[in-house]
C-alpha cells in the first residue's frame, strides 16, 4: 500500500468517523466517506487494549496486506477507517481475511 493511499491525520480520522457511514460485524467496524480524489484511502486503528505495540503493528501489517489483496472490492473514491475489535485478537490472518472480505462484499452490494 502506497503512502498516498493512507489516511494519516487525526482530523481526517475524526471527520470520517463522525460523518461517514458505518458498517460492522463482530471483528471490524468500517467507516466510509466520499472523497474528491480518484483513489481510495485507508486508515487502520488497533486499540491499546488488544496488546503491546509489537502485536498491534503486526495486526496492522496483516490488515494492510488484506486491503491490498481486496482493493478491487472497494469503491475507488472513498476514505475508509477500519477498526479492529477485541474479538479479532485471537484470529489468524486467514480468519481476518475472511471476516473483512465478507464485510467488504456486503458493502459493495449496497452501493
């Protein structure tokens, strides 16, 4: 994932969470909002309750990899904030991939 495609600033996170549409399951919460760009941007949040910095960074790397593989399922002109819930702590890469994909496909069908 290129740095261009990442939501970095706190004010962007806050705006998307406050004004964006919300979709959730037992593992993820996804907020999305239209942007005026020709590409999608992603923000990933893993809370401190889930573990130490090494563990949280590992989960973020896994989620970035999943996003890269599923990029065709996203709307190209939106910003997304993906929040990992505590139930996702014990899941491995394959399970995270399956849960995120099911949520994304539901979102794609609702467009």
